[in-house]
C-alpha cells in the first residue's frame, strides 16, 4: 500500500483536490485457515481504525470454489 500512496502523492503534486484511493487485493488461499485469518485481520483493522476519518470502506468476499478472498479498501485522502 505504501507504493500506492507514493504514486498518488506524486500524481497529486501542486493540486488541491480531494481524492479517494481504492485498493483491490485478491488473495488465493490454498489453506482454509488462511482465509479465516484474513477475515480476522480485516475485522481487527475495522475495529482498531473505526474512528479513522481516512478509512471510508473495506469490503471483502470469500469465493470457496476459487479459494479466493477479494478485498477492497477505499480511503479518503
């Protein structure tokens, strides 16, 4: 995510406009335990950062047949 922030900072130089940064990540979990851990991590982040004004939304979806967890994070910058 640090790389994404650096790129947006570089693109936004000398511009005074609001922006939303959206990050999409797909995790392909061979072990079911990894998918459970991802869910626990997401819940911890949401609980820990509930008052963070930059965090707009985190969504995630588990696709058991593909062994995939899709996560999308939207932040106000």
